[in-house]
C-alpha cells in the first residue's frame, strides 16, 4: 500500500554521514519503493551489490527526458540536462559512447600522472598564499576551491581569471530561473569561438582541432561538453577536499596513520571517497523488466541508486588503512566518472601537502557549526574556518 512507502530524505544532519533515515531505508531491503517530493514512488536501491548491478545493466537509461525519470529534488526545466545540456551525464549509447570516446584518452592514468607536477605547483602556491596571509583562514576559499578550479582551467584551457564567474554560476545552476546554466553555456560557447579564431593549449583546443574541425562534434556539443567538465572538474573535488579535511581533523587517530606514512595516502583517499560519497542519488529508468534484489522493476519505472547509503554497507566506521575500492563515489558502469583519475590525484596531492605543511591545522568551530551548502543532492560546505 502506498501509505507504507517512506518519504526520501536527502538531508544530512552530519555532513559526513548518508542522508537521514539511511538505516531505516536499508532495513526495508536492498531494493524498495520510496516517495519523492512530487508524490512519485520510484524504486530506491540501497544494497551495494544491487547498486553496482543496476548501474552496469544495459537495460536502464540515464536520459532525464524519459517519462518517470526520478528527480530527488525539484529541478527547474531550464537546468535539467536534456536537449541543450544532454551530454555525457544523461545520454545513452550510442551518443554517450561517441562523446565519451572523444575524451577518455585525456583522462588516462598516464595523462594524469604527467599532469601531477602542475597539480603539485598549484597546491604549493595556494598553501604558500594561505600561510603567508596567516591564520585564521577559510580553507574552502583559500585552498579547497581554488586548487581544483585552477587544475580544471589548466586542463581545459579556460582562463582562470574567469573563475569567480563560473564558480558562482556553478553554485547557482539549480536556481529556479535557470539563468546560471544559460550563462555558463554562453560563456563556453563564446570561449570556443575565441579558441577557433586564436587556438591555445588545452583540452578544448584539442577537441576543436581533432573533433570540431573534422565534423565529429558541433559547436553546441563542444560548448556543452566544456560546461559539464568545468562544473564537474571543480565542484565535487572542492567539496571532497573540504569535507575530507574536516573528517580527518575530527578523527585524529586516522589522520595519524597518514602522517606516519604518506605512502598510505592513496588508500586513505579511497576510504574518504567511500565514507563520504558526497553524491547522494543517481537516477535511471528501466527500459526492460529487471529482476533485482528480489523484486521486479518494470520497464518504464524509475530507479534511484542511494550511493551514499550503499557505500556504508561495507562499514559505518572510518578506517583509512582498510579501504573498499569498489565504492560508488564515482558511480559505476558506462557512466562512471570520466575524471576519477584526476580527482584522485588532486586529493592525494592536496591532503599530503596540507597536513605536511600545517601539522597543527584545526577547525575553529565545531563540525556542526560549519556552514553547509543548500544543494541536498551533493553534500558539501560553503566555508571551512581553520587555524594552525
């Protein structure tokens, strides 16, 4: 009966934990109905094995324009990734395959390894500036946000002097009037034209020369692809740096394991990704009947994967020495995050240098008093008050 279906909450009382009510949702089984804000009742997947199976299933669609696609929060039509903004995020094969193939060689382990010296330089410069300004500081504004913003600008060939504009538009991209998405698209569309007229050095320039010029990609697709990479390339990583720092400072015995052995940092980053899983829910629509977790998901029904809940099935305890590498922080299947190698490199370098340079770093307010971001889909904070 519909009155037994619980409402989905994306509220996180603690920024480190899954949304409220996660334990109760898990108790209902790995796949069960949930009610959204609009009264719809899609399936919710909370089991880890079931989540991976669903995300890898070829009989589900990521097309947000499909009927019954589950939206966990209200999103204005102008901001939904359909039509103009339907790129890697919400396209299905073969379109998704074509677009992803154009980018994948730029995000290989080898390419990101070659980029590490530039990431090290950016991290060092930001720490130098923050330390020179002296404590106290806002770690988000001084370090966590500018590092990934500068890195993605360097990678794409986007002028970093425009960072204030695109960071603000990114924060506002879910606003009801939809102007932020329009502003970002206009900016990238104009930037692509400038690069066509005056080529530079960056991934956008490579795509212009190798794909746009050959007619494999049109101007709108390229501008939209650039917009998606620009948003994804700084927003999630900035929140992982800030929340990861807060989590480690709140667990000094875990932080000590990293300080005693910096070679343990890659494993620690995997555990932080698993434990925090800042993206709360991934939507899909079944294109055929699917048997999953003891239920039948009918063709045309919506499904939400509760990534943050599923990743805690491994453990509700933080243990940086014992990570689970099959976490869902980057998703899974054909839509698994293209920039995961870049994100890992940024996190490893950022945490290593931050805690080496500032061994007495500490929060100046309790965790519960750190200002939180309003976007319930992506866990994060707006500032991180620290001293040392």
